């Protein structure tokens, strides 16, 4: 009875209430997810030292890179098409869920197994740290769980079932903090890395439970038999979106690898990782606004409500940009004190933090404007005009700056890439918004 009453209160027709309810649950989920990640990194840095924290950070980055590539954009694909069709075409929505689920299970399994087998090569040859082999293997399951969690979270967002995402965030965040810190205390670096796999598995179970219940409630199911009917979806949206993931995360990982291969590279990687954690804190709320906005915008597009689309788009752009600017200024002001929580040896990372704070403005402008490209499904345009050139620029600049300036050089390369991405995305959105574009012109015009 209480659940039905709550559902009636948070199932509004107005955009303001839909944004608000989604945002509240998303804040809870992200607060526990990102908060536990930040706390774990702080504990690892203080317990195990700067050098070991740098090793822990590059392995985390490797896991996220592989998971992002392996997911084949199933999360964002599920969010867009489930949100767009759940109200008007339930069989198609069920087929989309089946395609995305099958891809995530298959690719997650393949990449996790590859990491288990290839751990010695990765540690010894690529990272020049053969002693990391065991830790990489202990954390390999993170790839499988994370890939499927991307899909499950994306599907729940498309269904606007943010309470399920919040529940998984709370459970997963607490598990992550407890098992990783306990592992670090008892078994050091390897214990913390094993904790990553355990926590990811616990969150996977919670998301699976929520998705099964919500699909049943909305009279949907995961249809694995209908993938042939959704081949166009794969070619026009999922494939180019997946290529974007195959470009972005490997490019960032390669840029990080350039840094750790320098003399004192793992120590510099620790500074960059600490500043990146604070950058993530600044982007937390704006990213949540964008994620909620993506589901609402695509659902409104599917229903053909152009007036609500325009209102939601411009409100989201103004709000996310404003929140990011204020948060970046505050973090820049308190940066020297914030870095010390990782340990006194992290004070030298302040210039790195400042550079990454500048990048947050460009990042959020890109993400908010990207909603236009996303709702039109112009993923090939996005890949060739925005994503690939941006990622290539980051890698090239990392090779130029990192050997000379260490972590600061890597931060400058990242910021330049973010500036290029924001500019290119804005130009792509303007291109799609021309009056002769049959849907975009009426969508984007603020009038």
C-alpha cells in the first residue's frame, strides 16, 4: 500500500516532478557509489602509500577501460530506446532489452576471461610492473559485472525506475567501502583489488533484482529472440556508440600509460588520480542531471511533445552549466586542503587539480549539448566529428606534455581534449538544428 502511494506521488505528468524524483534517487545512488569510491581511494592512499595507490589507480583505470569497451554502449542504447518506446511499443522495448542484455553478457564474459589470461603480459610488458599480475587477476571479475551493470542501470534509467538504481547504489557502495578497506587492511593492494570484484558482484545482484521486478510491473520482458528485428538499431546507434567507447576509454588509458612509464610515473599517477577523484566529485550532480534528462528527453521525443522537449533541453543545459561552474570554483578554492585527505605527499597536485577544474566546464557543456545528437541518433556523426578527433588529440598531447610535466602535462592534455569536444559537439548540434532538419529545428529552438 505504501509502495503504491509512493509510486503515485512520483509518477507525475510534469517535467519538473519527473526530473525531481529522478534526481533525488540518482543523488542517493551516486552519493553512495562515488562517495564510497572516494573514501576507498583515500583509505588506500593513506594505508598503502602514494606509490601503491598509483598502482591501484592504474589497475582501476584498466578495468574501467576494458568494461567500457566491452559494454558496446548497451547502457546508453537501453536508456534511449527503452525510454522512447516503453510507452508506445512494448514488444520493441522487450526486444531492445534482449539485444542489450545478450551483448553485455557475451562481451563481459569474453573480456573478463581475456584479462585473466593476459594479466602477466599486461603487468610485465605494458605497465612494467610484473608484481601486479595477481592483483589484476583478482580484479578481473569486475569487468564482467561492470559491463552487465552498465546495461542494467541504463535499462532502469530508461524505465525511469530510479529507486531501483538508488537501492543498488546504496548496497553496492556500502559493500565496496567495507570489503575494499578490509581487504587493504588485511592483505594490502591485492586485498583491495579482490574487494572490487566482490562489491561489483553484490551490486550486480541488486540491479538484477530491481530490473526483473520493474520490467514485470511495466508488462515488459527481456526478449532474446527478437534481435533480428533490431538490426537497424545496432547498426545506426549501438555500433557507432560502441566505437565511441572503444575510442574514449582506451585513449585515456593510453594517456595514463604514457605517464606511468616515465621515471617516477606511478607517483605522478597518484597525483593525477587524486585530482581526478575531486574532479568526479564536482561533476557528480551535473552528470546526474544529464542522466535523468536523457531518459526524460527521449521519452518526450517518442511521444512527440516538442514544447516539453525544448523546455527540458534548455533548462538542463543552463542548470548543469551553472552547477558545474559554482562547484569548480569552490573546489579550486579548497583544493589544497582537499588534496591533503589523500596524504601530505599529495599537496603538490594542486596545479593538476586546477587544470582538471577547467576541464569540468567543457565536459558538462559537451554532455548537455550532446543530448541533441543523442536524441536524433546521429552516433556516426558524433564518432567521426567529435569523439575520435578529441581522443586522438588527448593521446598526442599526452605524448608531448607528460614526459616533460608529469601529471600536470596529462591534465593539460585532458583539458585540451575536453575543450575540443565541447566545441565540436556544439557545432554538431547547430548543424542538426538547422530549419531544414526535419525534427531538430523545432526541437532545439528555445522559442
